[in-house]
């Protein structure tokens, strides 16, 4: 199911109006038709399941079927104990772990870890 993002002012009581570049994307690229279901999110994280009711060159109107009360957070918290890698690879580890939904990343100095940090570097890494 396709998901689109709108401003709070575009959300009405019974329908949501999509404007801008998403109109071209829905109409010409995805070739969606009336009746197809889409998911729409606003800036506050509220999600709506909608059905397209009207397609024009300027806007797409989607009727709200129901508002999702689901949270995007995982039901359990995942803690990652990560050995300290060489160079700037820790930033990549953090990026990918966050994308996968890790709650907290805990850097650990391992016995056979190649990287040995002095007090100054350790403070800098912990700050990051």
C-alpha cells in the first residue's frame, strides 16, 4: 500500500486533499484509480487509511476510511551491544540499527577489539 504525507491543513473531517507533486505521482506514475486504498500520514504521526474518491490535475481527494491508532514503535525494546569498529564505521552501524528499530546502542570495548581508546577519544566517541 502506498503512503503519502500531507500538511495538517489538508485533512478534513471526512476526506483528505493531496496537492503538489504527489498528484502527478498518484495519477500519472502510479496510475491509481478511484476506489484504490492509500495510507496518508500527517506531521504529528497520525495515519489514515483512505480510498481515492476524486482525481483531477490539481488535487487528489481521498475519503477517510479510518484513522490508524497503531504506533510505529516496536512492541519490545531492542538493545544492541556493539563492539567498537575501526574508523567511522560506527556511524554506519548506528544508521542501519536505527533503520531496523533498535531502541538503544551500547558501545562495548571487547577483549580482541583492534581499536583501543584513550580517555580523550573515549569521551569524544561517547558524546557522538
